[in-house]
C-alpha cells in the first residue's frame, strides 16, 4: 500500500460527543482475471497468483465522527465512498484497522437491501425493522406512519418483487427513518424516486439535523452536499485527501476532476488529426494573479486563446463560460464585439479581459470555438480550461449581488 497524501483538516471546533471512530482502516478486494471454472482449475496453485490482483478500495482511512454532524462523502467512482459507508455500517469487515460505534445505526446503502422479494411490504417492514433493532411492539407503533410516509397505499400486502424501483426505495427509506436512529447512513438513495418524494426525504433529513442526529451520506450531487452537510470528506483512490468545510471540499474535488479531464484530453491529442486552423491553448487567469488562483470579487478575468494555423486570413473566435453543471453562463466573440482579428501564419494569441464579472462562487469552464469567414466551425474545444471563483458566504447562486437590508416598523 502507498502512504496516504497529506490531509487538510477543518479548523472549526468539533462537537465533543464521538459516535464513531475509524482508525487506520484499509479494505482489500481480490480481482480475479480467470473468469471461468475451467480457467481457475488450469491456473490453480502458484500459477493462479498471476491471475489475481489486489485492489485496495480503502487505504489507511482514519476519521472521528461526532454527534450532530452531517458528513458528505464525495470522490470519483471507485474512490472508496460506498466501501467506507459499508465499513461504518458493519456490512463488510475492514482488512486492517478498527471501527468503533455507539448508538443505533440505520443504513440505506442499496436499493431494497434487506427486503425479501417473496414477502409482502407489510412483512418486510417488520423484517427490516427487526434487523435495524426494533421490537415487534415498536414496529406496530410506527407502522401507520411508515406506510403513510412511503405512500404505498393498497400495495402494502403485495409481494415486493412486484414493486417498482420507486416503491422499493420509498418503503426502505420510510422504515429506516422511523427506527429512531442515532446515525443514518445514506448511499445515493435520494437520487431515486419522484420529486415530491425527494422533497419529503430532504425534509426528514433536515428534521434529523434539528434533532441533533448524525448523518453520513454519499452523493454525486455536489450542490446537495454543499447545502446539507456541515463537513465533507473527499476520497481519492482509497485515501482521505480532504476533510473539512463542504465548499472547500467541493472546490478541491472539482480540481481533481479537471486534472483527470486534462490528462485524458492530452492523451487523446495525439490520435486526432490537426485541423486547418486549431485552438492550441486556452487560459483563464484573474488579472494580476497567477494560473490557478481564484477570482476574487471585483477582480478582472483574463482569457487568452492561442490559435495556430499555417496561414489564416479571416477568422473569428468565440468563448463560452459554463458553470459546473454545464449551464451556459456567458458567451461572446470577436464578431459580436466588433473586433477583426489579424491575418497570421503560425500562431496568434487573442486575449479577452472580462471586467469584474459578478459570478457566484464555484468552478467555471471555458469553451472556445474557431470559425472561418463564413461562420463555419474550424475547431471547437469544450472545457478548454477552468477557473474558480471565491464563494460568497452571504449567498449562493450563479451571480454575485451586493445586498442592502433595512427594517421599518409597521403602522
């Protein structure tokens, strides 16, 4: 195993009551390359070692989890988020390290996990509640509330194998949140179900937060993590690379995503034929700052596009800024600005200075397009570069707006 990278930790004072302690936890899985029984028999013994590969899903992970926290786990696919959640929930045992817990724990790790397909919804409620630690009497007291929350209605006495995926997850979530858990583990379950049910789930989670319950959730919705969580843990290749404020964790994760995208783009460059005119490079740098610095309020943004061609006499360049969700934020171009680019041979740099862009905090991507004199696209580069904008602690959204507030007494 490789040593973990340095971890950035939160500076805020943490609550004093510890509900879980994960100490130097690692989890190894064995990946077999001989898929059939015949291949396994042939490779049995020493030779079989060459057909097995160890994969460390978690690598020396240590976390202290305190009562009342809402913790988001984020990272690439395969970074170890769901594995860590299963280790905390006791679903799988770590290869090395220890996990200590206190209090009742309810886990929503997989769609319908713990349900028996041949049992009815009613029977599965009692079965699942018993697994989560409720007595039959306690379950009977909560039964009507569980059914009402799940909105199963007349299907409560139908075998769950006939349920839709939405009915499955509604019933599973309803049981979990009615077991009075001290710690709730949620793995992407909130992405399933209709909009009304998702709002109901979010309302229940916020109610748990007001009650001081501990929630640990895995989500690919970074906006959801920023909104819900008081703390965020970023995992990369099984290591904890950041543990702290959600806004900082999300920004660092987007930087990791951008590094991966650039590496994949650069690796593919050699396989593409060079067009007649090409965009060779794009940079977005806050004026007076260095590459990689975040854009501060009131600061100008300098976007430079390098265009290369053997000879280009008449051309146009446009740029588009998208937010992290791919939504168009701003578009302009030399033709719209009334600028005529010069003819050149070799390379030419076009710099556009955006005066004090009032962008909300987060990561933004710059797309660039090179057009010929007839408006036909010569080269288009999506997400050619990116830049970060310092978050506004007073608001969230796509734009940064100064707000004044005043009070006046009513008549």
